[in-house]
C-alpha cells in the first residue's frame, strides 16, 4: 500500500540548480493497538491530555492486552515467546508481559486531584525477561502535557 508524492523542487548546493526529488512512503496497518509499544504510549498520552484518570486508562490497556491474548490461537507445543501462525499465514507474536510507567503530576482516579509533587506510577503484568538477550523486548516512550504540567510515559 505505497503512495508516491509528486516531485518536490529543491535548490542545489549553489542555489541556482534545481533538482526534483521524488518521495515514496508506505503506510503499514497494524492489526492491534498492543502490537506496537509506541502506539500504546501515544494512546496513554492522548488519554492523559484529555484529563482522563490514569486508573481507567490502565484498565483499558489491560483489556486490550487480554483481548489480544484471547483472540490468539494457542500453539500445540507451548514455548516461551514463541508465536503461532495467524489466519494469513503470518507469525503472530506472543506477548509475555508488559510494563506501563507514567511519571509527573497525574490524576489517579476520577474524583482525585493531581498530586502536589510529581510521582511515578508503574503497572506491570506478566513476565518481563530483562536478563535474557534472546528475547525481543520492544520499548516506546512519549510525553503528554495536561493542565498541571508534563508527564512522561514509557511502555
């Protein structure tokens, strides 16, 4: 699903030469929100900027992960980190665990005010094999700005 942008005129090194550069970009669809940690981090940042409480955002993310795992077909031989073949014959990776970390002046619940000082909230589910080199660990981070300051988000 590639798209081509018409030629964009640019000036050369000496300013009098004009060259045309053709830009080609490809948009790859993602089957699920949880397949990319950067998408999860951007989702959390968007919800924090909408002033939603962090507890409900964590519950939404947990529901997305649970739905993803329940929709996966289970392999016949269980191995740690192994994937299974999906409907299209592509490999669907197994998610062993995840950690969501938000720091800053955060609103924890619906009726609470944000903390007077910045704090860090961590939500972890499953197993994170941080000492193992052969496991594929993905990472995403972003920041969000709300009425009380900026917040850092790591997935």
